[in-house]
C-alpha cells in the first residue's frame, strides 16, 4: 500500500504520518487580539496556565496526544529520565496521569501507535546513550516500558519521528545519527517491534536537531528535510526509498519545520538559527524551494523549537518559535499575502525550550504549550473565541524591535 501524507502541513498530534491517519488542526475563524487572566494549574478560568513539574530538569520536550482514549488531548513531557503525562480535568485543570521511567536521559519524543492496538505509544531518544526507548500506551494514559532499541546511531540520538516510509501500512521509526551525517530508518512490524539493522539515509551534513516530515512533491509519499550546519537538506521518498535530492542554503539552521505559510498548497521550509535569523523559504510543490528566503528576521539568540499550527484561525499555517534566552514566544503568521511577526510574553519563564500546538479547548483554534526547561514548568496558552475571531493573550505585532 502506498503511504500518503498531508499536502498542506506536516504537523500531527500524537500520530506518525501514514495513509489516512495524519491528524491536523484547521480553523475557520479570523484573528482577534483578546485580553484574559493568567493563573496557575489550579485556575481553570485562566487562558495562560502554569504547570510546575516535580523534577530537577523537565520541559525540554513537549508533545500532545490522546493517550487516555477519551477524545481529550494529554500533555506529554520529559523530566529526570521519566516521561510524564498530564491530563486536563473536566473543569480545565491539569493533573499528573502517569510517570514512567524511560531509561537514561530521556529526550526527544515521538507519539504514535506503533503496535496498532488503538492506543498511542511514546518513542523516546535517550541522549548520551546508544539506544532509544519504546513506551507502550494502554489507552488510559499510562505507559509500559517495552524495550530498548539500538539502531546504530552515532554519537547518540536526539529527535525521533514516526511515519510509514515504505508504504507497508506499518509505522517506521526515524532517528538522527549526526556522527555519520545520516537519518536512520527502523522498519516497523506493526507489533511494536522494529527490524534491524536500520536503513541509513545520507543527508549530507549533521542533522543535529532531527528532521521535519511532509509530502514535498505531492506524490503521496512521506519526504523529509533536515537542518544541516549551513543548509536544509531535502530528502525525497522514491516509493519507499529515501534519497537526498538536494539542499537549500540557510543561515546555520538549528531547527526546521514544514508548513504551507502562503496558502498555495505546497509545503514551505521554516528554519531558525541559534545565533542568527529565522527564515521562510517557499516551496513549489515539486520538492524545490526558493534559494533566497521570503522572510528573514533576526531573533534573540537561542532558538530551540519550531512548531506549526493555525494560530489566527484563517486556515493558513503559522509557525511558533521558542527562544532559550528570551521570555517571549515568537509567531510567524502565514498569509496568502504578507507574513507577519508576532510575539507573546511567557511570564515567569526562565528558558523556554519545548513546544507543542493543538486545539486543547475544542474551540477550533490552536493552543500553545511551552516547556520551560530552566524551571521545570509547562505553560499552556489557550486560545479564546469571541464572535467571529479567536486569539491568544498578549500576542502583538513585532515591529522593528525584538520586544
């Protein structure tokens, strides 16, 4: 069976990319700026909620998915080698559902149903080790440590992803291997197992912070891009075989994402440098991208994560970027016309790192979850609908200054 991917965005909520199973969040409202109150995890009326995590180090990784099977989305993060799942109660509060050991130095996570039992699982990259860890979900929000997987990564894993690369109907695991300038593909068997040895895909550089997945050329197969030191590599899927098809010069990209930010039906590349600009390069739908960025903006040093969602409710993808050395979240608002930068204060944050987007409150507009790795906290920014519009507290245009 040929695997297919969304032609408009690679964002997914708690699932790998496969035929007919990519969940995307779409909105149909217009942007409005709203004022709202702030609060703690116990304040169900707050539009900005802070969740303190009982860990010395937590929040560098954040994911969202329906792990409890009730149709509501849970927050997933890492902390002191564990994976923590937080569920939202009926009155809007967040409480810890489960905490599961995930081996040494639990880092990047991918949420997907690897054993095809209808419950989301969590694949974890164990930093400074040679292995990754699979935690199987039981459908109640609890996880069981299934196995340690040694894919042959060098020097250690950072960012796992999940997608059906070979079109056999089972999700595969992808992991960066920066020591040999490659992405490794582990073929899934549909029962939570993976075939070894992994398939090595040369990306022509050091894919330190992983990859972004999506259908770049409209053929229905899952492609990917990786942030190499001075370029973004483009890897196309030739009916189950990933091949480097070229690269786009970029300003020291640390992270990369894919989204259709100009509403033309083709995925575009959003990249951000730790010390340098965030850039948008438009795609033409054939796997090619503009050599020069359509948008380039210097941000404070320390860009860590880029996630795509529809934050202004216009049906066009937008991008959010966390900055390690800033107490602000930066938003690049996509449009069929001109893209616009916004910024939001993450009040009380020390070092924003982790980032996830999803419609948590069911109003049809994407919400934002920010992980503060410096203080072991999560910040939830709920959208609010008002009339024909929706928006997020404190979002305002970013003019000539960074703040």
